[in-house]
C-alpha cells in the first residue's frame, strides 16, 4: 500500500502544483523510482495494475519501469484458483511475496 500512496502522491503533485514546484521535487521522486526498481530486482512485488478495469496511469510507476532493464529474461507465473484457496499464501511462502491474507480478501491486479 505504501507504493500505491507514493504513486498517488506524485500524480497529485503533478495535478496541483506549479511546474516550478514539480521540478524541485523531480530529483527526489527520481531517486524513489530508482529505489523501487532496486526492490523489484530483489523480489519485491510491485502492484502495477489495479481496480476495474485494470489500469495504471501512474507517472512514478512509469519512471520506475524505465529504470528496469527488460533485456534480462523474465519469468511469468500465473496462479489461478477459487476465492480463499490459499493462492496468496502459496506465493508468500514460495517466493517471499508480501500479499495480505485473510478470509474473504481478494487480491486483484497485476504485480511485477
């Protein structure tokens, strides 16, 4: 959720602040994007699509994606199952993901 808040913060700054204020903060958020990319390389699950319809228009997420080297091979894993069938628990225990687990909870979206 913290990453989602950072994504929203940067988008809100772009909507509400002057270009001078945005330029003052650009280097700080560029550093945040670099650090998020480093976390992705270490296995941190980054929520890139959310909601219905699944979409993301985050400027900070785009900055983060630009920092990643997609020349490296990427493994794609899909886990499908009924609600509350321990999909998130499986990913947490197998890959050290940080998905929240509880009865009735729904993990929607695409994670990198």
